[in-house]
C-alpha cells in the first residue's frame, strides 16, 4: 500500500489479515479510511460489525447486496444471534445445495433454537447426512433429542460425539488443552442429561469439575455455573453468588455479563443467568441488589415475560402484593399475547394475599382455559369466598353455554352440569338446579343425576318428583321392608332374648381368637447383660429428680452469705431497719457520729489503732 495506496487487492488483503488476527477494530478503521475509493467492502464491514456484536448495523450492511452463498451464510448467522430463528432456518434451507461445510451443522442448530427439533431427523434425511458425520453435527442432533425428551438416545449420541471429536482433533494436531476446550460444550450437555435423568451426584461432580478446570470456553463455563446453581437451589447461596461474579464484567460494579459472554450466549441462556442471579439475591435477602437488577432486566430482554415476573417476586417478598398485582395487570394489558403466564402468577399472588376478586378476574381473562372444569371450579370458589354468589353462578352458566355450542369431541358438560346443579341447590335456586338435573337425565341418563333430580323436585314439585322416582331401580334386599312402617319407628331397638345372647357369644369368640393370636416374645436385654447373673438390682429411684430421692441431702447454707458485699458505705436491709430515724436524742447522735466516721478516708493502720482502743 505504500507503493500503490489505492490498490484494491492490497486493501482487501489487509482487511482480511486484520480480521484473521482478531483485530476487528483496526480492520473497521481501514475500511472507513478507504470508503471514498470505489471499492466494495460492504461484506467485510458487515462481518466486522457482526464480530463486534453490532448485529442490527451488520444486517443493514447486507441489504441490497447480491445474495450469494457467503452473504446468505452471514445473514443466517446474524439472524440466529438476533433470536430470529425462523428466518434463520429459511435462509439455511436456501443453502442446502451449496458447498459450505458448516451449513448443515448450523441448520440443525437453527431448527433446535426455533423449537422445531422434531424436524431435525427429516432435515438430515433430506440433506442425506448422518448425525455422526462430524462431532459438531452429532452434538446438535443430540440437542434436538433433548428437546424431544429423548434423553437416553441423547446421552448415547453425546458420548459418540465426544469420541469422534477426540479422534478428529487429535488427528488434526490439536493440543490436549485445546481439545478440552473444543469438547467442553459436550461435557456440559452430558452433565445436563445426567441431571435430568435424576443422576444428581454425577451431574454435580461433572459441573464442579468443569468449573474447577477454568476452561477458556467462557460460554460453556457460564452454562455449567448456571446449571449447578439451578441444581443446588437455595442451598449454599453465597457460593452461587460468588460463582456468578466470575461471569460479570470486571470493571462493572453492578452485575453485567462480560462482553465475550454477551456476544456468544443466546438470549435464552443470558436470561436464565440473570433470573437465577435475582433468585439467589432474594434467598440471600439482598433486596436492594435484587430490586436494582430487576429494574435493568426489561431493557435487556424487552420481549420476555420473565422480567415482569421477577419484579413481582421482589414486590411479594417485600410484602407489597397489591403493587405486584398492579404491575402484572399492566403487563398483561400491554402484551395480551404473552399474558397467560403473567395472569396465572397474578391470580396466585392475589389468592395468597386474600384478594379473591383479583384472582378470579385474572383467571377469567385467560381465554384458553377459562371454560375448563378446573379453572371454572377455581373461579367459582374464589367468587364464593368474595361473597359474589351471583357472579359464581354466571361463570357456571357461561361455561355450560360454551361447551353446549362447542363442536369438540371431549365435551365437559357431563362434569360441569352436575356441579352447577349442586351449586345452585346449595344456594337456594331449586328450580334452576332441577332444570339442570332434568337436562342431565335426558342427555346422559345418569343415576346420580336422577337421584339429585328427585331430591330437588321433592322441594318444588312433589308430583313430578314421584314420577321420576319410579325410574329409580329398586335396591336389592329391600323388597320385604315396609318403608312406611320404617319411617314411623323411632329408630333401631336394642336386641333382646336369644338374639342378644347369640351376639354376646359371637363377641366372646372373637375376643378369644384375638387372645390366642397373641404370642409371647422373648424379652430384649441390653448388650452384654447375662440374665443368669444379673448383679445388684438397679436403684428404683433412678428416674426421680435428685431432690426427690431419699438419699438426697441439701447443701448447707453459707453463713458468710449474709456479709456485706459492695462498695464502702453499703448498708444491708437489716442495718437500715436498725438505724431508722428515732425520736431519742441518743440514737440521732449515734447516727451522726457513724456518718462522720464513714465520711473520713481511713487506712489499715488507722483501723488497727482504733481496735487497740
């Protein structure tokens, strides 16, 4: 460039060399310095911005460019990092016939991230590729099996991926440390499979071993730390917080993931780490830090529900349930398509805080489940607790009407209508209850409903009740019973005569059988005890307190306890009584002289002289 500053090939080579040397900032500065020249460096600029995690700017640089294989691959990578996995998968489908080696690996990763793990098997068949053709593809295919809850096959495929990777990287001349870093994601995923399969001890030791090795692969280390914290739960909270501190930016006072992790981890992984950080702070009762971190989460994950749920959790921990309900209600109104989980949490918080109207209103807003029997039963119970019986009846009527008009095979009317009739009968609506019971009998021919109908009509329309009563099948063994005479009797009478004697004889026989069944067991003696030579008998008073035993002798009282203790001039209660004010002049004089003596400082010699006198 010193000879030909405008040489296009030289400029391109310099940019590529700087990128290969991971000097992305320098490469961008070179591109900007030659922007006036008629050289197309748009693809290189887009790649540099992608490496700097400026994804939106990188995507804009690719607009209007020719959509060749390289451009499509970079576009797919940017879309993957932006979380637009469906668009990413569509781009990779266009690269099926390209000669790019990593296209199928990234395509499978895109399918898994897009929630289309079930399509991985068919995609590999259409691409005519085996999952074990490379350790990267085997790893991604194992991830798809995990998403499909096929953990046993996933574990076997992960073990195969680790073996293939070990052989491939060794043949390529990688050092042992580099091989360990390359295979770190497989080790973390194996530990996760063990965790899901219930092998807690093995997965914990695997996570701890990965963390202790302090791998250069920061993303695998972050996932291992996060999974270990999730596995331990509320145990050893301080250790979990210390481990998460290793993942944050060193110069940042608040918790913020390092730039490397922020660039490599997906939104899902980053959100899980931040959420676990908040939960650990709540367990550690560090409310200020939890509140501060929750305030930053909506900006980091604007399209997620978890920030609102975590903010509500902090408010509930601070005994501010009403504010949590208000926050979740506002979120549900702002994002109605994501409101299902938010409204469920709001209903739970309101029910726990004794706010049944808010809980019932939250459940009623979830259109997907509001007519299912469990939801209807919960709403009715909440409205009953709030004293809104009319509202509870309206919920039952609405659910019955909805299922009556629905065309589904799994109809729930047979469950809802009896409960609605029972509810209305319980609240004095006999006519409505009888109508429902009658409808159930006509449609479903239920014996229980027929019994309920007869019982209900007996209060409203006796003639109709008698007509339906004839449809009830007679109970076996009641043909010889005269019901009218049975109603006139006052109840069961005690047995007399031979019947009573027979009953008592039966009871005695039962008692004898019970006594016969009892078997004698050998007494259990203490270890080393010989029943032939038991030795001296134990003290019969050993279980009594010492003061209640006959051998107890109380300690003698210390005669010196009555001596005066304290500072000079202290007076006991007895002395006070003796030196109380008196009307005699002699006592007053004595008191004054004693006070005078005490007021003078005295030494040991002076006291001896006084004693001699």
